[in-house]
């Protein structure tokens, strides 16, 4: 097992924890979250299974920590790549793209399947971790309605519908039945048209990189 040099025990633990979560990220690209075992993670991180349990007592705890990290990284990317000065249509298009890219980068089961795997308490904690993503989407829709770029809509239900559109592309993407650009255009144009955006503007936003 490779050694990790760190000035303090706390720094050492932080480095090992980062390696564990990096291992989960790597494994999800090949196996998907539902197929990963604690043994797989320990091996990929270069530590023993016993050592892994010193950081995460079980798989739900590990997946919750990983999900929190993914959410934090997503929010940072949105802050950097979805500037407040951009139109609501382009911000929504960017949000959709980042979410679809996340599905490809870290494959995961549908929410119901994941809930059954983790159990109700862990699933609620998971929902709490990803809540910032929904709040960001609600804010984008609010910006669009306030500026009259979007039609007046119920904010939270509309955000949930957009997330459902994104989720509907999960299996087609993972099965290779559709490519990212096609999925992005489909979801973005459909959502923006439903929000009252013209077809030309919706198409332009869907092509914006």
C-alpha cells in the first residue's frame, strides 16, 4: 500500500478520504454506483477494507459523502460557468448540460432504485444533499419569469418537471441510445418552449457551449 505523507494526522486522514472518494468516482465510470462494493473501493483507493470502514461505516455513508462532493463540485461549476449576466435561457441550457454530463460521468440508478438500495433514512439524507441543485434551478426559472423571458409558472413544480426531463435521458445516455448533444438539445428546447421561449431562442440556447 503506498504511503501518504502529511504533516498532521488530520491532514493524512483528509488525503485518504479524498483518495477514497476519487476511487468511487473512478469506479462509477466503469461499473455504476449500484454495482460498487466496499471491497472494490478499498482496492481502488489502495487501502485495506478495514481501513475503509474507519472512514465510512457502510456503503450508504460512502455514497452520501460522494454525492455531497459531486453536488459541491456541480455548484462550483455553475458559479463559474453560469454567470449571473447570462440570459435565463442560456443559464437553464447550461444547467441541463452539466446535469447530463454528470449522468455520464457518474452513472447511477434511478431515484427509486437508489432509495431501495440505500434505505429510507440514507435516501432522505441523499435528497438533502442534492437539494441545492433544485434550488439553483428554481432560481434560474425565477430569474426568467421576473425578466419576462419565461411565462409565469409555479417555480418549484416547474423545476421538478425539468429535472424529470433530465432524468428521462439517463438510460438512453447510459445505454448509448442517444448522445449528449442530442439529449441536451431535446431537453433544453422542450423545457424552454414550455416556458414560452421562442423556438429560435430555444435552439440557439441549446447550441450554446
